[in-house]
């Protein structure tokens, strides 16, 4: 588990699934959310555990706003009032497939880095593109413009791009993810 930071919560929960409450610790919340298959967890108000696959909808706050002592371990902090202390569980959910590893954001041009391009439109999700390219026998898959899967056996011939360049388009098949 790795600590990410202190984030605001709201009535429409940033991490939407209640993992548990009561005598909470960071380790207990980690176990509850990891067991349920979530990518992230947050401890809040010293006694609540929240799970989800996305976070940050309401923004980050200074760590001083996440200083409630954990009810189950007074030596550690468990968020604040409407503040999640967010951690990663290490679970990979985006592909829903074992062995998938994110390798980065890469430049492309008209002579494609990943030469097979399939316009999947509303079906475009990470899981769909992974399955599509794997079924065609390709080693790598990518997502482009929010509506296309790209496949190939090598990647990176034009070099890396800024991660911001790969966070501009929303996936047509999953509005919470970037493609």
C-alpha cells in the first residue's frame, strides 16, 4: 500500500463504497478494500474506511486536514472530517486481466507506433482494448483519442510523451477513465 495524500470528500462520495467503520486502522482498511478488489482506499474521521477505483473529484488538501487519530491505533492518522487519507491497494482493476502492466504514454505519427488501429467508439475501455489486441495475438495495446484501440508487438519507436498528453481524452466506453 502506498500513501497518496489527503483529499476532500462530499455527499456524492469520492470513494463510493463503505468498506467498514468502527475501530479502524490504515492496515484494516487496506485489507477490507483490497479483498473487495478496489484500487484505492481512504480512511476518514478516525473510524471510517472508504473504497473505490478513482479519487480526487473534490481536490487535494494539506495533510494537516487529515489528522484524526485512528480509533484502532491512536499512533496513526485516519483522515479528517470529510477528508479521506487516500492510499493505493496495489490492485490493478483497469484491465480486469492478470499480467497487464502500464508502460507509459508514447508519441505517435502517421506511421503508427502500434500499427493496428480499431475504432471501437462507445466500447472503448482499457479492458475492451486489452481483450481485442490479445485476441489478435498482439503483445501491446493502447488507447487513443477516447475512441480507438491500438495494437502492436513493439512500443516506443517515437519516444515517450508527457503523461498529460495521455490524459486529455475520456474513454467513450468509460467516462471515468482517460484514453
